[in-house]
């Protein structure tokens, strides 16, 4: 099959697998992005995610992941359900939108597997696929493939769809027709995301310091969260969407997907932190296996629940937190103790005792 026809057919297949955008870039080393990555790592912005330090050269050169790689195919899945559906019910702890249904790694992984098998069979050329599962600079490739640009909030933003897109790639030794990239940037003079980030995590245009990012602390960080960071989490129990919520491209152009690819669950629109704190491990697994919440694990979600309760300051949580003082996990115990102190301290403030 000639490369023009192969490319057209691949695009059609990606669309029928439910991907909302596809773009193709030539597999040449993206020097600007390799430098940006080196600078980011050098500044320590990866915080405790030490796995990001491993083989940075591999992260920016696809030929090291697939010898003979000629093309990088980027695929995007729109998960925006519309403003009404995205709203967190009052009194609930907030869950990032991408995590409110099935784990996207699984959803996209299945579709990628079928595309990979077809491409390999048709071309006889080696192909590998990734969805946040390998050392690939996913946003950089999507930008080079013309799907969108890397915005000041570091997210890939599409002019027609905003940034509520999840990304995946196919690396292939097959030769395809590349799109004209990289995409032009359209943030202009807007600084909404920098101004709105409650913890000042966007330290420069396009550069996020994970050490200050709520998403990092609530999802990726294991063990105790430093006390000085806890207030910043506010009512976020898993992830954070503030820098996307305020983006004008999302406010004006995000298009609700009719497909509901992640099969959103009503109970994940927002969580009851008291309920989360009281779950035993078996119940936690039964309820959340197959969702992105598993990344933070049972311990992490209960730790996060304590922080949300401490920040909310509602005395009704005190008996539940007191029970957590006997929790088997020392991190949960220490965070419950902190939350009790927060709530009681606030009570004393209200009564003018301090
Ligand atoms: C580590 C990681 C995180 C870390 C670090 C975030 C970060 N900004 O790097 C934490 C845990 C904080 C995180 C949070 C989130 N993440 Co994350 N994360 C990743 C992961 C695994 C690696 C990212 C990476 O390599 N970072 C290193 C930096 C240097 O690379 P980069 O983010 O691509 O940054 C580029 C820009 O900074 C740019 N750049 C550098 N300097 C400058 C200067 C200017 C002016 C500009 C414009 C650009 C620019 O160059 C860099 C290289 O291309 C990717 C998956 C992957 N393999 O790519 C998902 C990924 C980036 N995450 C994703 C998502 C959805 C999120 C969250 C929205 C989740 C949430 N709701 O809580 C938040 C968003 C936070 C944010 N604003 O970045 C999606 C993003 C989709 C999109 N539309 O962009 C990805 C692609 C996963 C996926 N498969 O869909 N994430």
C-alpha cells in the first residue's frame, strides 16, 4: 500500500476507534523539547517522581524506543462532558475530570492495541504504542503533529476542542505522510491559568513545578504530604483541574463529547471524604478498581480525605477522624491527627480563644 493510502486508512481507523484527533510527525529528535525536559529536570520540577530522571534521551528520541522509527502518530481522546456534567455537587471533594470513570490507560490501550495490530499486519513494520505508559513526551509530539499547542498551563490545547484531551502515540517504522507541524501557539497575552493556580505551580509559561502542583501531591506522591502544602489541596481529593477550568479555550471552544468514552460514574463526580476515610481496603478495591483512583492507592486516598476534612473545618468530621487515629497506616494516622488539630484550632479561632 502506498504511504498516502496507508495514512488515509490509518486516519479512518483511528476515527472509527473513537479517537477525536490524529496527527503524524516525522520521528526526528525534537531538540527544543529535549532541552525543555533537561531544564525542567535540572530545576527539580519532577519533585518525587524520580522515574522521570531515567533515560531522558529516550524520552525525547523515539528512535531509542523503536529502532528504525520513522513516524510518530499522536492520538487524542476528548473527555469533556459539558459544563453541567463537569460540575462537582456541593459538599463533595473534587476529583479531576479525567478520573471520573474508567481508567483512560485501559480505555485507550485497547483501541491502540487494535490499531497497532492492523498497522503491523498491513505494513510488516514494527510498531509500538503508548498511553502515558512509556518515556515519551506526549504533549510535544501532539504539538509537532499539529493537534494543538502546548499552552502556558503546559497542557496541549486544541483550537477546536480546548485541552480536555488525553493523549496516546503509535511509534512505527512505517513511513506515513506527516502533518505540517508544529502547531502555532494561541495563548497570546492571556495569563488566566498562571493567575488562577491556587498554589502558584506554573512557575513560567508552560512550566509546571510538580512540588507545588495539587495534582502531583494528590495523585503521584507517596507518604506524608508536607504540612505547608496541605492547605493548598483545598477540597481536591484526586488531581486538580483549575488551570484547565479557567482556560478561555476551554470555556469557549471545548465541545462536549457525545461518546462518553470514559463511562463517567455519578459517584465519581465528587467524593464524600468521610466515606472514603471509613472504607476498608477490600471495599475500596471493589468500588474503584478499573478507575484512575487506584493510582493514589487506598492509603493515598484516605490521606487525601484527611486533608480535605482538615481544610473544610467541619466539626461533624471529628468523630470519624478520631477513629482514624487507630488506622493501621501511620500516614493516615498522622494526617487524621493534623486534620483534628486544624478543625479544633479553627473552633478556638471562632471563639476568639487564640
Ligand atoms: C509527569 C506528568 C505529570 C506531572 C508533571 C506535570 C508536567 N507539567 O510535566 C503531574 C503529576 C504534576 C501531572 C499533572 C497533570 N497531568 Co500529567 N503527565 C505527566 C507525564 C507522565 C509526563 C510529563 C512530562 O514529561 N513532563 C516533563 C515536562 C518537561 O514535559 P511536558 O509536560 O510535556 O512539558 C513541555 C512544556 O513544558 C514545553 N515547554 C517547556 N518550556 C516551555 C516554555 C513555553 C513558553 C511553552 C509554551 C512550553 C514550554 O516543553 C516541554 C516538553 O515538550 C505525561 C505523559 C507523558 N508521557 O508525556 C502526563 C500528561 C502530560 N498529563 C496529563 C494530564 C491530563 C494531567 C493533569 C491535567 C491531570 C489532572 N487533572 O490532575 C495535570 C495537569 C498539570 C499541568 N498543568 O501540567 C495529560 C495531558 C493532556 C493534555 N491535553 O495536555 C498527559 C499527556 C497524559 C496523557 N496521556 O494524556 N502530570
